[in-house]
C-alpha cells in the first residue's frame, strides 16, 4: 500500500473520533460563551473602518447575554437564512424524486451517451445531479457502474469517475439549485456582520460554476483514462463479478419514456413562461419600480419557482407513469422530501445559535477587523489570500463532512475578514466551494462515502476504504490545484463571478 493511502487511512481513524456536526456546534457554542466572557473582561474592541464606530465584545455569560439568548433562540433559528429556502425547494424536489422523475431523467441522459463519450458523460451527469442535492449519490453513481458494466469496462472505474463528478464537482452546475441557496444564505448572514445591507444571491457565482462544469468534466475524464484506469488495473480492481438482472435497471420502458417526454415538455414550457415574464424590459417578474432583475419578484421567488417547477413536473410524470394514482401520493412525496431534512434542520438549529451568538457578542466583527488589519499589514496579493483560504477549507473538509456545517463556521469569520481586505463575499464563497468540493471524495467522514464503497463492492467484494481513497486521490489533487488556479486567474483578470443584475 502506498504512503499516501496509508496516511489517509490514519487520517480516517483520527477523523472518526470527532463528534457529529451537531455536537461540534454545541462545543463551538461553549467555546464562544467562554471566549466572549474572556474578551469582554479583557476589554477587546475594534474600530469599524467604515463608520468609525467602536465595537466592543459583549459577554454571553452576562445577565444581558442570558436575556438576549432566551428571547432570541427561536427567532435565531426561524430567521436563519439557509433554513427556509431549503425546506421550500425540497417540497418540490421531494415530489420529483418520489415520483421517479429524477431517476428516469438521469437514466435517460446516461442511455443517450455514445460509448466513446461514456466517461465524459457519466462525469458530466454526475456534476449536474447536484441540482437534486443527494440524488446523484443514490441514482447516478450506481447507474454509472451499470453503464460501464454493459459496455464491457470496469464498473468500479465508472463509479469512481461519476463519484468524482457528483461529489468532487458538487459546487459546479449549469443550473441554480439548493446548494446555491444554502451557501448564499449563510454568506449573506456573515456579510451583514460588516454591512447590514450586504446580500449574496444564488446567482452571484453563476458564471464561475458554469465554467467549473467544463473544468471538472474534462479533467476528470482525462484523469480516468490516463491515471486512474491503470491504477485500478494494477490494484486488481478492474475485474467484476456478474450481477444478475442488472441491465433492466439501466433502461426505461415505453411507459416511462412517454411519461418522461411529456413531463420534460411541461418543464420546458414552464421555463419558457418564466422567461417570457422576465426577459422583456417591462416583464411582470422584474422590479416594478426600476425594471431591474435585482431585488425583483423573480429573484425573491426563485427558490419557490424551482420548487413549483420540480413538483409539478414530478406530478405529471407520476400520473403518466402510473405511479401516482391519487394526490395523497403527491403529499407523500412532499413529506418524504421534508423527512430527508430532519438531520439538516437539527444541525441548522445549532448552527443558527452559533452564528447569532457570534454576531451578538461582536466577536465576529472584532476578530474580522483585527484579522483584516493583520492581513493588510502583510500586503499580500488578494489572490494569495484566496488560495490560502481554499487550502484551509479543503483541509477542514477532511474532518467535517457537512458543507453547510463548515460554511456556517467559516463564513462568519472569513467573509467579514476578507471583506475588509477588499475581497467581496461572493469571491470568498467561490473559494470555499473550490476547497470544500475538491476533498469531498477522499474523506470517509462524507456521509455517502460508505455508500460508494458498498456500491463498488457489489461488483468487486475486495474493495475497501483504502482502495476507494487511493482511486479518488488523483481526482482530488488535480481538482484542488487546477480549480484553485482557475479561480485565481478568474479573479486576477477581473471577470465577474456572476451576472450583475
């Protein structure tokens, strides 16, 4: 076993000793309580560079802190930006997944890919599957193995390439989805520690994530053929056992094809209707006062529109496929979508308390102002600061699997800090996306990592944790280095990360 694989396995053993993200936030809250009291006792303060206001740290262990927390705990959670949009969008996506529409659409896309573009196709579909959050893990990765199996190639190699797209490219897409809503919500909360009017929208990284789709898909395809395939062969993992009845799972029957065709036609028509109300200068979904798209009904209702589109498309597919016989099943689909959020909502309650306590105590602004002053004194190039932050996010990702949990911890500190050095919140958010996604595929603490191992073992029982880590390490290294270089060049050239709405 190589030194790299041995080191990663040792890291996995160390990482397994960490508590769950929920308990991690409980510990962070305890730390904030203690640090705020100590900083208050020491008289820690800083002068806001914009309004010259003196900001002093307030103790959360004081009577004032206790009264604030008792009166704000519920509001902290209910008003936490990442909560509402995700709940709403999962109502629609829950129907789309429960009805079978998402599975059918992804399966059809895979079946249309020519053999010569099979690797590129499974990576691309894997990247795009993040629009349905976790659907890529449970639907696309096993189907990629099936497609490679049917093409006479190693299914383990197919699943590795697709895993690189689904998880390594989780922050890249052609479409705006729940991931953008979660990150933008947390970023907005963090940016408002410095500027109460600051807002990071779901489209602020849109140009960059589109370009990232091509980078991830092309680089992963080349890596698969030039590096990973020979490694899989040398490790003796290319052979696979016969799995009975597997071909049936990769094809759609006539009923499914008909249902998919009409549901996609509806989705296209729905999208065209929205475009017709948005593109004209006097469009119904534009700002009625300014005619702009920014702060318009479209922007404020984008998450709801995505949910409605996904939900109605799922209903149509379910009815035409025969899966939905009554509207009670539609409700069941929404309930299933919300059930998948149970762990997320528990996590967000504690994350909301942590962020709000960090803000109320003034630890965030004081730390950010002090840290920004230190960074400015070093006179480092902006790109260097970004690269250092990317490496930090990538390293933390090896120990904490939840992207939203990590961003809820990092954003309140680094977005304000980098804002004060001239780096916009959306740039810091893009840097986090690069660091977080690049190492998703080599951390056993990622929730779906055990699933990937189990899927590969279906074809080759000899697959283990070390095997998967060794296979995925080349993707992770190239993504981290190449994607960081792409963002550095993008920012250095002054290109916009998203549309100026």
